[in-house]
């Protein structure tokens, strides 16, 4: 009798959709593996302040800034708090946004970011302190427009890091201290930081961040670490930091992939293993898969470069799902090395790949579509992760 009652109850639950309605949360599926994170921006941070539609500055890949409008996005914030246990600032802690003019700091967005993280008990990553991009020219110049000397720039760097990291001491858990300092061939990028201070700017940035918050986790972050020459350059950079006693605790592999020219998966795997040998945390920090053709030097928007304005064809959705599955198989295999996997943006609607390197395209790089719904790639990743993690129990 009891058995009959139970099966009637399960039938009822199945028929009413009670069990299937509850979408698995990524943070639960991957709980035993690594943190699951996402980059958020003003439209999420101010989601519950509907009057906060605003125009902000964005830089394209040539460093040219343009204005764009941000419209608040409450459903996306709900999705963030449901699925993720870590958040990263997409833009609001970059120099040009948090410190737009000499002596002028704007912490409104980052304060709110921290409140959201604390209210939801999330691991928070501040992106980024020292970068060649989205850093105003005045940072490198005196009041007459002359280039600063080494000591003056170091002082400016110290003030900025102390102010920003110090404000969130004990609250923001981790920082991408230096971003993208290495060229494709493995040499150091000749940014203005490098030109004026020399390679020691790297050590100094980490020291200043550590002074400002001795408990914060401090990371180096870069892209295309799947390419051996670049990876070797990043490994050399980290070893240089370690030899000079710079407090570095982790390395972020951005992981911006392209569906049409996908990296050799063995190199993806190899890069995680080799970075793990440095003895610091390894994170996947900006994961997405661009499904559109890469424009090369073209800057004109053409139909060829924007083929899926009416939706993603089934075959491409399938390919995207398979690529994500293969990546997560590698991440899960290396789960003793990887501490966090962070997606770069919440839904296809807010991905940077819609407006960079060409404005006005319709891209589909993430696990959630423009209507906040999980895509085939979401279910493929979740199902495979459940299988793998169950096998390992
Ligand atoms: O997603 C960011 C976009 O909104 C900005 O306009 C762009 C400007 O350079 O930066 C994007 O984020 C980048 C990140 O900070 C560093 N790695 C590459 C990311 C994508 O370009």
C-alpha cells in the first residue's frame, strides 16, 4: 500500500512538472570541483535601481573609447545569484571607470558589487588593477602632459592600488593584479607601464596590492595560454615574480575560444597542467566561445561577419554544446588544479562579443540565451559533469 502511495506521489510530481521545473544550479553541479563564476557589469549591479540606465565609456581593441548605453537587467541578476558562487567585475574596477581623473574616484558601482557578493555569500574577484587598456592617458603624464618619470609613475600606481584594494580590504577576496602583460611570442608587452618603469612594475604591482590587503589572493591574468610560446612567456613572468618574492597566488587563463578555429584540446589540457606546476592556483577566468567568423582587419559590419541574426542554426548549437562539453571534461579532469571557472558575461545578450571587435553583431557564446534560458550547451555541460563527478565518488 505504501509503495503504491509513493508511486502515485512520484507520478503526480512528474506530471505536474515539479521535479523537472527546478533547473540545476551550476554552482551545485560543480560544488565538488571548483567555484563557478561570472563577470557582471552595471546592468546587473544596478539591476534593482531601474532609473540607473546610463551611458558609459567602453574601449574597443584599439583602445579607442566610445559611448554606449547600459540598460538595467534584473532577470540577469537573478540568474547570476541562482547559478554562480563567484563574481568578477567586468569593467567597473578598471582604472578608467573607478579612477577617471586625477584625484577622482567613483566607487558607486563597485560598492554595490560588493554588497551583492556579500548578500549572496560569493567569492569576489576584482578585475583589474594594472592593464595597458582602459587606463586613461593622464595616468602616465604630469599636469603639463609630459611623460612621468619612473618614480612618479610608481607613486601613482601605489596610490591607485592602495586606494582601490584598501577600500575593499577583507571584502573583495581576490584581484587580477596585472592583466595581459605578455605578447604572443612570449616577450613582455611594451606597455607604458613597462616603458616607463621597466619589468619591475610587475613586482611592484603585486607588492602594493599585498600591502593594501595582506589577506587578498593576488593573480596574474592573460589570454591565449593555449599557445605554447605565449604560455612559456607567462610561466617565465610568474617565475620572475616568485624569484623576486612578489606575493602571487594564482594565474588566470582567460579562455576566449572561437568555434571556427578551435584550439587543440591537448594544448588546453597541457596549459592547465603546466600552469599548475607553478604551485599556485589556476583559474579559467573569462570563458566564452565566439561562434562568428573572426573579422581580421575588417572593421565594416557585413552579413558574412554576422550570419545568425535570426537565431543560431541547430547544427551550430550542437557544435557549441560539444565544444563546451569537451572543455568541461578537461576542466573536471584537472579539478585538483583548477579552483574556479568564470564565464565572461551572463547571457548572450550582454556578451562583449556582440560589440567587439565589431559593433552590432549577434553572437551566441554563452550557456544562456538572450531570453535568459539555458541553451543546449548548458544541459550538455551539466549532464556530463554529473556523470563525471558521480564516477569519481
Ligand atoms: O568585456 C569587456 C568590455 O565590456 C570592454 O569594452 C573591453 C574593453 O577592452 O574589455 C572587455 O573585457 C576584457 C577583459 O577586461 C580582459 N580580457 C579580454 C576581455 C574581453 O575583451
